[in-house]
C-alpha cells in the first residue's frame, strides 16, 4: 500500500475523475490509514511503499505489478501521467527480493489481472479494452506460467478489471456481468458457474473493488448491497470508508497490491 500524501485529481484518465472537485488530503490519509489498520487487524502484513511527489495516483498501488508464486510481472502504464510509478514499484519488489520481470507490453498490474490459485490449478483472469493490452495477457502467461483468460471490458466506468470482478477466495469470483462483452460473459459463466453475481448498483458503489482473504471481504462502505451479497455467500463483509479516493476512480482493491509467495 502507498499512502495518499500527494493525492489530487489534477488530470482526467477515467470517468470518475473531475479536476473541479476538491480533494481533502487529510481525510484521504485518515481513510487510507483505517484501511491499512483494518487489514493488519485481520492478520495481514502490510508493506508501505514511500509515496512520491508529482504522482497523485500512486495511492492506487494495485496498478504497480502482478505477483504470482513469488514472481512479479511489472507494470507499464497506459498514460504518461502515471508512467513513473512503475519504477517505484520495481525498486520495492527488487529490494524485497522478489523476482521482477519488466514488461514490454502496456499493463496496469492488478488493476487488470486477478489470480485464482485453486481454479483449474491456477488461473489468471485478465482484463482489456481500456488500459491493459491483450498482448500483456500473453506476456503474463509466459512470465508466470499460468493460463491467462482474456476478458473484454466494455463500460468506461469500469475501466479496470478490478472495478468489475474480484476473487472472494482462491477459487470463487464475484463480478458484474454488464461490464463485460457478451462473449466474455459467456466465458465467465462457463468457467465460474458458482460465481456471486453483482449488479450495476454494486459496481457503481465500487463494491467489486474489494479485497478478499477467503473469509473476510474488505469493501467500500457505500456498497451495502454488495456486503449483503457476500454475507449471503458465507463471507464476512468488512466495510471501510474511502470516499476521498473514489474521486480518483478507485477504492479498496486499487489501494492494495497483493504479494503472493
Ligand atoms: N486514477 C487512477 C487511474 O485512472 C485510478 C486507478 C484505480 N486503480 C485500480 N486498480 N482500479 O489510473
């Protein structure tokens, strides 16, 4: 995770961002700290990446890479405003001893990649349409040695895979079908007949932008419908307030890059 010390909305690269909306950095930091404490209280280890001035979206740490079995497939950002974040993540991973593979294809890390270790022996789900290039899906598969299933995103409000789909545990996904092309919806139905389906209201409340650890589901507190759905599916919803970061077009999952040994 990376604290939102330099968080602002000074450019527009997704439909949620509006440069005329003021951002309360103090509140953003407070909310971010509560999220960090929540994950620690649930028993997780959180490493903190030092924020850099001039990179207002660095708080969205999920976009800095994609880690499977100790190997990091690095990020290469679509927009120049975020390009320099990739090197900061690379330094972190290399300093911590992870195997880092630099990408040649545009991809925004866990923003567009999800991993399900127990689905079909280990499956990568990969989004495209707005940010990550399909060529990066093939590259992730080559680097990580797991099948990558490409899913086409069609709604600009849900521009990253992690705004429309999440892993609840090692084999179960939840997603909003309307964010995907008809063919990708069919692929998802075929692979995950037992998925927890969400609706547009859940997705608009950033309810899919969640972090699940197999038991707990940490999610935006505005997503009360989604909290009810995951509770009905047997998980424990843990709501957190992240109203400030929503102004950048992100929520819980965007703030968390998961480290998989
Ligand atoms: N403003 C950032 C962007 O548009 C938000 C990124 C949100 N992160 C995510 N994993 N969905 O790139």
